[in-house]
C-alpha cells in the first residue's frame, strides 16, 4: 500500500541577537577622535619655505617644513593618521596600550597622541638605542621596551600587544592605508594650496623620501586624483631596498646592511611603499645627503636631518636638469625633521670619520651648482 508523503514542515531557525554596543566606550571614542582632530586643526598647515636660487634660472624650489609640528617631524602627520585609522576601526580601546616597533620620530609622535587620548604607549626598540632617542619618547609619555636583537622588534611588538590586549600600530603595514590621500588638508593638498599664488603653482616635481612609503603614496595618489601633471620622485639612501625593488619591479628585494640615514631607507620593501605610483627614483649617496643639509643651513638658516638632505640632493639634480633644458617651473621637497636631533651624527666631523663618509667632493659639486646651475 502506497502512503502519501508527510507534508513538508519547514525548519524555522532560532533567532539570534548579539548586541555589543557600549555607550561608555562610544563616548570615550568620540572624545578621543575629537582630541586627535583638534590637533590637526591646530597644527596641520606647516610652512612652505622658498629656497633662494638665482632668479635667472627660472626655477623655484620650495621646502615643506614638517619640523614645526608639535613633535618636530613629518611623522606627526603619520602618527595622527594611524591613530584616527585605528580608533575608527575599533582597535584602540580605553586603558589598553598602543605598541609600536620604532625608536625614532614615529615613536615620539605616537607617544604624543597616546598621551593626548589617555592610553599607555610602548615603543619596542633595540637595547643599543641612543639615550637621546629614549629621552624624546619618554618626554612624550611613552615607555621604551628593549630587546637584545634589532631583528626582534616586530615580533616582540606583536607579542606584547597580544599579551596586554593592546594594539600593535604596525606603521609599515598601515601607513598608506591610514592616510586620507583625497584631501582633508593632507600634506599634498596643503602644498598645492600654498603654491596657489606663486609664479609656478603646479610643480613639475615633488620630491620625497621613503620610510614607510606612506608620504609618497599620499602625494602620488593626490596628484592623480586631482588630474595634475606633477611628477613624484622618491630619493633613497644607500643600503635601502626601495630603490632596487622599484627599479627591478621586485618587491622581494632585501639588503644586508641598514640605512645610515635615520627615518628613511629599509632593508626590505615595505607593504606601504606603492611602487607603481612613483614616477622616478634616485639613489642618493649618504655623503651627498649630509653635504646638502650643510648647504641648506647656509641658504635658509635652518638645520635639518639627513633625510631632508637626501631629498634635497635629488631636488637640486632636477633643478639642474631644468636649468640645462631652459625649462621654467617649480619643485617641492620636504624638511622632515630638525637637525638638532643629529648634532652628534650628521653635523659631527668625528662621526663622519668613524663612518668613512667624505662630504667634501659633494660640497664642491653643490658650490659649482650655485655658480653655474649645473650639478655634475
């Protein structure tokens, strides 16, 4: 006997509702973001300084002075962007630490913003880090966590974040993601606004350097987004992987020796370095970079770090090329941080001798540039 099948009885899934909304946290978050944005409102527009060059050349050179930020360097912008990015993603929480693998300007600036919003900050660094650097980070409210081997800093920073329930900021991964490259008074928009009334308001080139690669990515994206013809050039120091990686289209390049120019140059091609966005790269000898900051002091009375000298040498090469071609226009580069942080290094004859760096040939070439417009 055939039986009729049982009527279909749909299975009704049980309803679920998980509500993690935390009103206290959201109030804290809103206040933290307000504090970080208020810092931008107070300090984002840094000076654009014109370098005196012979008017007969028809080429203007400007330097965006990032050393006037509250923490004294270009990394102030990066740290502010990283904090906003992490706050809005829900990664930074009240009373939980922010951790970074850095002993330089990024750590100083991140310590400042952590203090601003009231969370602890730990900078993971090699035990050999100079006392001067440690003092700068601690002055801004940070705590220095030392490791015996410099190669351990990234792993230890990630482990420390996991153990404390904190957030590993990881500047080399998130620098280009965190920066608002479409505008919102970023460094690129500020440059073009400040050039608006100059003789050549759209620069032929903007020259930058690369530590994370975030600044060059922001500049390159902005000029494309706004439809400009400005080229983006990145100047890279000795012993850095960025230049060969870009030249050979090989992001796996590594170097065995670290850069002597603090803040820029890496032994690997970092993920925030957007190679395809860059129009030109130059490898700049360390001696040329140091000679360039010595020249800068004589021209505008300002001491800067050797990362500034690296980009300045590249910018002056482009100036020379434009003069030779009879091309008029403007070039913009950056003052990344103050030279007073490096009096015992780039401004010390003893340090130069210890590191076998001879700047005299490059000083002569720069002197010839000022006389003839040619940088050989």
